């Protein structure tokens, strides 16, 4: 699930660019280095009931990622995300840890401007490439190639305010058990006072697979669903650098971890 | 006998005119259907003329075609005629086509006209509709092979010497920049400065500099103003903004123009005293100010120019005279080609012919000893098309095709003189339903250009 959360964060970050410079712009680049911490000591069972892991058991991850978007044209952006993840999974008193590159993502975002260039429909096609192999536990993910198709609609309901609604479909295709994932995301953000930004996000994923089992290593679960809320605050400190702090928490789920986390990231616009 | 001759002449002229014009346009009915707006009050007829090319620009691959759409909201049929008349820029008729027309009660009908024109240029298309209970005349403008338009160039032999002397005179004046923070106009996100400086002939001018408070070195958008428009600070998140109020605006008007004459013709009798020699130099002084104040957080290798109307012209003038800008974003630039502008507007009775030619005609009337040719010779030192070969940065140009203050012919002729490489990097947009304005979407698009333009730095 952490992978899903990472993906959701990635989408969330991507959406944040809307506020000032979106689409990225021809020959312009946006970089978003991110650190995310996630911890879970409970889980939603197959009926959605919250149950604690065993005494002392938990799942935790630290993820560093670099998101890169470059405007190939006015409407077409190249997007790349490269995560490096360290996971720690403790089950029945046995703790296992592993670190390495996770699922890299590379794709294209195509923007369709609507009314007066102030509303956009954006479609995305992203290829998922695992940069690891599942040889020794704990695994860093499905170790499966995949693709994601997503579309969002964004607009400014009020001055200095934006709203984005997004739907996505992700398919991992190296194994017959997939999974297939459907995602949604609603983000609303605004600027207040002098270059302070705040945004709220509600997002979720429904992941379905013939592989129904639950593992305390949340990265390898395939059949689950969850929803989470997040709140982010940022402040522009330099012409082209806006650091953010973000907190998130899972609010519902099935066969998924109950967890909280925090991210630190910065949106860097070049030049 | 004389009556007979008159009748023969009349018949001949009718036949000739019929042959000349009837063959020019091809007309056919496209649709005849129930009016979706039927039974609306008040009863009326609504006529729309729609160019097949959305931007009103045609070429050999896209022949000139127009749809005329007639909505009849009357509860009675409307019978009569529709005529389509095409005129060139000086008002001469290129062709006329008239057809019988009828539309049933509460119906709409659309007819299509093909209009064969051969010569590159802009043309007026005038649709006259005379029906049982409704008459109307609608004017639209289209361009044919607009990127081949080239009006005669009237560049004086000493043009470069004239402007080099002006720049030398300007640079002999100590600018004495005075930069004062303005706490009233400043905001939590932007610091605004009042900037005062001395320009040509020691005339004191002022402008506004706005810099975002977040630290960093900001690309600059230098905004240039329309005719007698007092410029105010603008606020951009990712750019510093600077604008100059040239002589004739604010206190400087009392100094240079105590009789408060029309600035367009102030001292027009002498090119060395003409107000616009000073106005152009004021804009150059504004660029001097930016280049001298990098330490305020300005990225002087990335200065973009923008403006509309006279401000549009000034972007090209400043770009040509300083060669320190990385892009020009301009709408409906006036003063591109005074000669052609005069020819286009001088015989038009329409009020929209605008103030430029009106004021020039008044100037000629007041100064009987100055011929039109002499006046235009002086103005040729000040028209944008003579500066355009010195512009070294790409341009985004937007124009309204109905504009008589900045006629499309003059703008295109100037734009077409950008060098080939620059034209590839430049973009041109036209709006057939607009006069001296551009639509909101284009205004939003300009910000795209600001960001794209600021990617590159000025090459040294």
C-alpha cells in the first residue's frame, strides 16, 4: 500500500504545481525532491474493521523520491519519478529491513486547455518500471512492470484557489494476479497572505487481485482498498523554490494498513 | 437621341457591372432549417457572417469563404436581397454580389460565398441585407496571403544616424535615478518602488518597479503604455514588473506641453523637436534604468517587453533601439506605417477610423504651410516598420482585424519584415470580430509566452 500512497503523494505533488505554473511550460522544468515517512501498527481487515498488529509489530518506510517534469511543448510534459525506499516490517517479533530503488515511473502528460486557458483536462500515461527484484524479503513492491492511465480536470473556483479532480487506472502486468487499481483524488488549494499555500486532498485506491492475502509488509498486498486525507502547507521562500510540509492519515480501508505519515518536499521551478 | 444614348449607356454599365461582379463570387445555399431561436421576443432578424478560417486569414490552400447565417424570428416570411461587397484597404470595390433571398417564418438559412481574390492584403467584406421587415449592414475584414503583405518602406537615408544622435543626446543626460519605496502601493507579496529619472532634454519622467518579496533574481516584464495612458504598477508572481510614464503624462506634460496640445502632433513640424523623439528615448531610458539596477534583484539578461496599441509599437521600438530584450508581446500596434494608415483611413467616414489620422488631419489643417508629404516624411522616422530590422527577439502579436487605429495591413507589413529566423520563433494571432482589442483567451496566452520567453537569456 505504501507504494500506492507514494503514487498518491506523487499525484498530489504534481497537482500542486497548478497554483503557479501549469502545464509545466515549453522548455521549462519542475523538480520536486520529497522525503516521506510512513508508519502503520494497525490494519483494516477484510471487513474494514481496525485491528492491531501483534505486540511490537509494525510497518514503517522512509522514501526519498525525485519527481521531474519537463515541458516538451505547451501541452505535452515528460514526467519521471524515481523513488528510493527503506522499509522495515516487523511480524511476530521478527523485524526485516530492506532499502533500494522502488518503482520508477516515466510518462507523458497531455493537457487540453478549456475556457480562456484557465481550465484544463489533463491525461497521463505512465509506465511503471521496478528497479529491484523480489529475491529476499521484505520486498519493495510487486516487482512488476505496469502502466497507469489518469485524467484530471482542474480549474480555479476562486482567485488564487484551485481544484483538481482526478481518476486513474493502474495495471501491473508481469503477474497474472496484477493487481488492477482504480484511484481517485480531489485536491483543493489556495494561497493566503504572503506566498503561504495550503491544500487539502482526499484520495483513495481500490486494488483488486486474485491474491487476497494480507501481509504486514504492506508493499506486497494486492487486494485492498483505502482512502486517505492529507493536508499540506507551503511557503515560497525563493523565486522558484517553495518547500512544503504535509501530513496524511488513512481514514477507511479494507485489507489495508491504518497509518499516518508526513512528507517534506519542495517544488523547484526551472529556470 | 440623348435619352436613347443614356439608356444604352445605362444598360451597358449594368451588363458590365453584372459581368464584372457576378462572376467574382460563387454563392450557394448551405442549409434551410427551423430556427432554434424561434418565437423569441422581440421579433427580429439576426445575421452572422462567419469566415471559414476562424482567424479570418486565407491563402491559396484556404480560399476565401464566408457563411452568412440569417435567423428569422419573425412570424412572417422575410423576402428581399443579400449583397456582399468586397473592398480593398483604400475602399475601392473589388467585387459585389447580390442575390435574392428569402427565409420562412421562424426559420434560419445559411448561405456560403466564395470570394476569389488574388492579391495579398486585407479586405473589407460588407454584407447588406434588405428584407421585408429588416435591413442591416455588417462589416468584417479578412486577410488573403497576409504573410506576403509588404507595404512600401519609407525609411529615411539618415534614419540610423538620427536615432544614434538621439541616443547620444540621451546618454549625455545624467539620469539621476531616484528610487523610493511606496508603502501604500506595496503589498505583503510585492514591494513597489516609485522610480524617477531624467531623460532626453532633462525632462523628468517617472515609472513604477514592482518586485516580488520572495528572494531571488527575477526576470523583468517591462510594460509600455498606450497613448496618454498613465501606467500603474502590475503584480506578477514570478516576474519583476517595470513600467514608465513617458513625457506628456503627469508633471512632465506641464514642462514639455504647457499649452496642453495633442501630444501626437506636438512639434511634428520638426523631427528633431517632435514629442515622440523624446517619448521613444524615455522608453530607452527605462531600459537603461533596468540595466543599471541588477542589484535590486533583477535578472537583466531576461527582460521581456509587452504593451498594447501605442505600447505595442513601443515594444518594437525599444527592442530595436536597445537590443536588450528577449521577447516582445504586443497587441494592435499603432504607428507601424503612417503612410499606409493615412491611405486607409483618410477617406473613411467611420468614426472608428480613430484618433491617429484624425489628429494628423487636424495638424495639416492648422498648419497650412506643411504638406502631407512633409508630415509623413517626418513621421517616417517614427514608424515601427523602420525599426523592425533591428529587432533581434521573437514577437507574439495579436490584432483585431476590424481595427482602423492599428490597421492589420500596417501591422502585418511590419511583422513580415522580421527576419526569417525570428519569424519562425514568433507567433501571430488575429481576431476577425475584434477592433482595437484582443480576447481574454489571448491575454491569458500571453502569460504562457512570458514563461516560455524567460527560459532563454539574452545572448551576449
